[in-house]
């Protein structure tokens, strides 16, 4: 026996279900072409290339990407403001374009905030037709808290790959072992397992004292008898 009240509820639900079905049908027939800003709508389709040798470019300047050698680039990280023309261009060349993300350090130990933040990144990537994220947190994390960063990256990768199995999730680490400088005690091994690949930041001079780094100029490096490589008077002297 169906009561009048239940019938009213059902009659309210059925149109809603119908609408939902319409949306799902629409979603499966035209997955990424909705709101596509590209002249050729196929350029909004996400890149499906399997893992490959990468040439990863960080875009920090929005005026010169037209001059990049796009025949070699496989992924660009968007470190400048979003430009739909750039997204269309990257995709037309078979290159992924990923969001640059920094999770707020104050919320590192807060799982609910983490989940909410990840949902925002996924929504942003969907609306901009982006292929994943590059984490560049670069803040100190203690050994005790390192697992929170791993959880963040793991959960982000799961959320992205749930809607795009070809999404690319990467994480930037120092060009030196964890904890050696700047208090970045990231768990490299667990992070490498949680994401597609780590980006080793082995560029630039690090002004962090008497330790030699991958790009330290050979002319200022000394090799100690004990096998360590160091800069006797520090990098500041070299720069001044
Ligand atoms: C931390 O998370 C809370 C709750 O989700 C949010 O309101 C707040 O804006 C977050 N803090 C930062 C710095 O993003
Ligand atoms: C190796 O030698 C350098 C230069 O003398 C010194 O600064 C460093 O502490 C030594 N490292 C070890 C592990 O003994």
C-alpha cells in the first residue's frame, strides 16, 4: 500500500532521476567538449599517452610559451595564470598541462580540509581541461608529519585518476636527500609510490651553507678526503 505522502515524494523524485539520467547520458556522449574554449573542440580532450620519457616545462612567464620547442615537451606545469590558448596549444601538440598546486601547510594534519581541497583541485582541473597536478609545496615538514604529505598525494592521485585514468600527478623534491636542507623531510620513497613521478629540483644554487648541491659551480667545490663534497666558505661568499 502506497500512502498519499509517499506518492508525492515519489512524484518529486522521478523527474529528478530523469534529469540525472539526462545529465549522465549527456556526460557519456560529450565528456569534455562542454565549455571548450578551443577552436578545435578535440583539443579539450585530455592526453591519454602512457608513461613516457618526459620533458617537463614549468611555465612561469605567460608571454613566451609560443616559442617553446613543443616537438620535445611532454608536460607543462602551469605556474602562471590560466590561458585557454595555452591549454589548447599543449593538447594540440600531445603535451599534458597540469595545475601547479601548494597545499596550505596549516591544514596538513587535517584530513577533512585535505579532502575538501582535493575536490577543489579536481573541479578546477575539470573546468580548465587540465591533465593533473604538480605539487610544489617546498615547506618544512618533520619526519613525524611526513606521512601527511604522502596521504595528501595518494588521495589526490586517487581522486584525479577516478575521473581520468591518464591523469598525471607529480611532486617536486629537493635535489638532495630528505631533511638535509630547509627541513624538507619528505618521504621520497612513499611519495614516488603515491604519484606518477617525483620531479628532482636539481637546478639553481641553494644558499644553504657549506654543502655542495647538484648545480654548485665546480670552481667553488672542494672534495674532502672523507668523500664529502662541500663549499668551504659557503655560497653567500660566491654570490657576493
Ligand atoms: C583549512 O581548512 C579549513 C576547513 O576546510 C578552511 O576553511 C581553511 O580555509 C583552510 N586554510 C587554508 C589556509 O586554506
Ligand atoms: C668530511 O670532511 C668535511 C671537510 O673537512 C667535513 O666538513 C665533514 O663534516 C666531514 N664529514 C664526515 C661525515 O666526517
